[in-house]
C-alpha cells in the first residue's frame, strides 16, 4: 500500500500544480480512504510539493509508517502542528466544499483564516476517476465475485416470492461471495445494496438519480416494494458489487416464463446499445457522443418513450464507478469530457415495458487507449426463472 | 399522514417562533421525510406562521393533497414561485447548514440574497427528538419486530462460522422480519446494517463514534473482521432496527460455551447500569447525570478501564434514536439538557473483556413524565450459542 499511496498522492499533487494550488486538505471518508488506504476520522494535508501530513481524530493512536501522523482533538489543532513541523500555511488551499457541511467549512476557514479555501470536490473526483493499475485489479476482482454471485441468482427463486423476498436471498448470495454490503454514493442518493424491480414497479419514479426507479418504501423510495413475482413479468436485478471496497456495477434481467414480444425486442436493443458503446468507449471518445448514440439506437427502434424509464427518464446511460457508485465521467447529454485510459464505467441501457417491467442490462468496462475491456463476463440474455 | 404532517410542521413552527425566525427551508432527505412522510428531492419552505410550500425536483409530478407543491428544476426557481403565490422572502431563515454542503449553501444564499441564513440543524434535530404518538407507535412496532428477529439468532449459528458468516445469517433474519436494511446516521458514520463483534476484535478502535469499534474492513472499519467464532469468546450483536423507517436499537451478547468469570460479572454490571438509568430516565432528568451514574457503577465494580471500550472508550452510554440512529439527546458528560416526555433513547452499557470479547446490552426506551417505557422486551442475559 505504501507505493500505491505515494502514486495517488502524486496524482493529487499534479492536479494541485495544474490548478495553481499550494495544498489541499482532505476531510471526507472516501478521500481519506483514497489517500491513506483506510477510512479514518481526521484530515490529510497534501502540499503541492513535498511530504503530506496526516491529522487523526480517531482511531486513537492510528499511525502510518510512511506519512507523518499527529493525533488531534479538533481541527483548530492543525495550523500550529503544521508550523511546528516545517510546513507553511498555504495562501490557497483546496478543500472538499462540495461535500463538507457549511458549518464545517466555516470552522475550517476560521482555522486557516489567512488561506483562500477553494472547492476541490470536482478536481478530486476527477483524479479518482482515472484508476491506477492497483485499483483496476481491485475492480476486476470485484466484478469477478459479482459475476459469481449473479450466476447463482436463479437458484434462490421460489414460487410466490415478492421482490423483497427475492432481494433478501440475492443479498445473502452477494454477502456470502464477499460483498461488504455498504453501498457508497456521492450526493444525496441512498439505497440498501441495490435494487430489484419486478413488473410495473419498474415504472415508479424515484427521487434519486439512479438509472431506474421503483417505489421502494416512503423512507427509501427506490427498488422493491413488495410486488409478488408473477408470470409474464420481468425482474431486474441491479445490485452493487462492493467486494473489494471498489464498486463495480452489473444489472441482469430475469423473466417469469415468457415475456411479451416487445420486451425481448427491447432487451435486444439494449444489448445492441451496450455493444455499440463498448466499441467506441476508448481514450479520447466524448461522453455525450455515446449517450447520443444510445438515444439514436433507441429512437430507430421506436423505443424512445420507454428508454431509461417511462414515467420519469434518466438522462444518462453510463457512469463512472470506483470507491463510490457514481463517479465521473457520466455518459450524458452535454458531457463534453473525453474519456481517458484507466477510467472505469458502468454502461446500463434499460427499458421499461408497460405490463412487463424493466429489461436491459449493465456491465462494467475499463477504458484503454485503443480498446475497452469488459470486466463483468456474464450471459447477457434474459434468464427465465421458471425454466 | 395529513394530520401527522400538520402536527410536525406545527412543532417546527413553534420552534421558529421561539428562535425569532420567519421561516425555514428544509432540504435534507431525513427532514423532507419528516415533514412530508416520504423522501423526495427538493425543498420544503415552512414559514413561522401559515401554510408551507413544497418544491419538488424529483419524483417528477409528485404532489401532496394538503401542501401546495410546485415542480422545480433548480433552487433558483423558488423565490419567484414564492412571491407569485403570496409568500414573502424572509429576512431571517433557518437552513440545514450543518448537513448541507458549503457549495449548496452558497447557491441557496445566492437565491435568497436578501435573507440571513441561520443554521437550523440543531433546532430541527431537537424538534425531531420529541416524538409524536404516531412516531412512538412506529418505534414500538420496530422494536417488536427487532425482538422477534433477535430471538431467532441462536438458530442460525453453525460451528466454524466467522463473525461475517454469522452476521450474514442475522442480516437475513432481520430482513425477513421486515428490516428495510438502510442504516441511517447523522454525520460521517457509515455501517452496513450494524455490527457483530467476536472475541478480541471488540477491542479494535474505530474511526466512527459508535459505542464500540471492531476492525471491520479498511473501507468500512467497524464490526466483523472475519474472526472465527471460538469457544470461550463472546459475540455481541448490535444490529439496527429499521423496520418502520424509525430505527430502534438493541444489542445482545452471546457466548460460545463458558466465558470467564469476569465477563459474566461485567455483563451483570451492565444490566445493573441499564436498570439504574431506566429508573431515572424520566422527563426532567439531566443527561450527564445518567452518564455519571453509569461511570460510578462501572468504577465501583472496578471495571472503569474496560467500560465502553478498552483501547478507545466511547464517551456516552446512551443516545436518542428515530429517523436516524444517532439523534439527540446523548447520555454523555457535559450534556446538560433535560429529558422530555416523548424522547426515545437507546441505553447501551458495554464492556470489552480481554481474551473474551464484548459483553453488555442495549435496549430502547421511551421517556414519559413519571416513568420510562422499555420497548425492547427480550431476555437480558448472555445466551450460550452452544447450549
């Protein structure tokens, strides 16, 4: 981990120099995990050049062998410790203002009264979006375990189950295969492990910015809502794959017996969209172009009105994954950013068919210079649970 | 829900008047859930007097019959809509600055440039800490389901299990009993459903402010870490009870065969502490007094050094519960606030015994004017999984 930590900190330092920043102060769990290898409570001070310093509130006594670490009780302890140990107080410093609460920000600004604090949320998310080889291996391992769990899904189906019953058994399969359970998101989205959408519940709009909705429960309106699994309906399983701390994303569609002709056709169009995106998803490709490609194929098939939802339609067809489920980049309209080698994206073309439910799929891909590597190797077709 | 919604909004309005505020603008999922009955993405504008207004970004088309609701695309849409519909722009307004990101706060301040925005996080958490009768019934129902699931825990133990294996089967029991899975916290704490602590892993310090730690995993350092369940060790199960959207909290200790004399003695002291607190936990009691009482009993028993942890000790012995697992009030030193009827607290005296693991327990109580109502009715003793 020492070498990996060094690489990640150097990536942040290159970004700091590019932004003309003297330092950044990491404070969120995800970026402390990213820069230290473990979630801690505290702050990581990273100057644009030279060694970083770690300030730990908890666990008490936590130390890293390669990074000078000081125990603190409160953020106000930091400036003095920095000065005592040869660092200077930066005049411009990145902080995670897009994730830190306003009151925490005020407190930090008071601690570093002479520093201009600049929001680094986007810059740090961008740094994290291009993975190191070490991270790519963790994502490959997560996807491989995810695939093993998904392959067992048909074995836990029992007649008369509700979507929640089915979800519970799938959650257990995932956990037994090593899934850590925690479903980390950026922003206000909340979900428990993932979603199972049966029948027309797939059309229920959600407050969250996931690809599809589902009524869920008033206290967490997403996914399964107690719908009994019924003949002629589809069941879409979109459970996040947190097997290594890195989250891959896979969706597969199942059926109870035979679905409507339209549902199979839409599923084939989803496969076609994913294949078309996969072919183009190399370094240099522009995100919005791949979204437009998806819209064009859906439109040519006459399925625009049920692509990525029906009562409410998601405005993206793919998203970065990593320590959280929704990293940049996003394959969405007006996303002008080019892909870079080392980015990892989940591509998830989906349709909601009235009277049937959701169909389509999702796979996770690594972007390389001249090709795109699929890391979720699993049968793409709709699997009949009654077969 | 209409009557209940009205009651909750009136509680907030009384608080606004007491704080001399003209309005508050709710924006977090938890307080939108509290004031509407469902998680939505948007804002709830509540003036100190008169009708509130709901602004909904998603789900598209969401409406409530009793609250004027407007669809918006962005927060900038709000001021104009308020003025168009007979509201005025408040000169002083509470916002959730303790939970909202600094960048979101800046954007809101720009929308309401003439308003002084004041942090209402604490005030809203205080309002939520005193439950309505409707909420108390949901907490009683959650605890009852939680107890049913906990009673089945011994049935899923199998020799050779790790703490993670055991946790997976308990998670399934909880889910089958209706647990929604989601473990909502205030602040930076993250956990998947709860924690199972076996043997000396109970002593591992965590970055989170939970009562006990456990090494967990670097990406979520809390609870189970793969420890094989072994004879002579304890297993503490502290899974949160989100069965109704309201979270009760119960911990029970299990053993694999016989534990050390000291472990049983400490467990008895924990029961004694909980009983002593229960007797005093009525309206008007001061939080810190109950924490001091716990410290005194632990000290008298010669167990101060392992009370609420050993390598790192939690500085509280109880906490409010509700829509999140850590609501006010907290039974902690320097907590001068008096209890009020309708508050709901989890009391969790715990000890970490070297070579054995964690012992102790946790129950959830409703504070009344003259007594304290236990809502988690379950055997208190250590249950032998090998018996």
